[in-house]
C-alpha cells in the first residue's frame, strides 16, 4: 500500500507528533505508516483523512501486483 500522508501532513505544516496527538496515536505509529512499515486500521485511516481534510482514497493507494494470468489477457 502506498500512502500520501507525509506530503499531506507537510503541506498542512503538521509535525508527526502533532498529527499523532490529533489522531490519538503515537508519533512512532505515524512514522511507521509514512514509511510503509505499518498499515493503519480502517478507523485510523478515516481519522487521518478527517484531520488532514481529505479522503481515504487520496491518502492511500493499493498497488496491486499484476498476476501472470492477468498479463496474458
């Protein structure tokens, strides 16, 4: 999963700590999400979108791998 949280956070001039406080998680959690080491729960994804004034779809993109059988079609 690819996310735009770092870019959105910086464009609104939030530190990781401030975003963490506003969403009720730790700064380490925000860091892990931004570095694609942790996928947030659906509830946290919606909370992040709310705090960053955007949509979940704008924050996250699922980069689905293409299967060999799909390439052949």
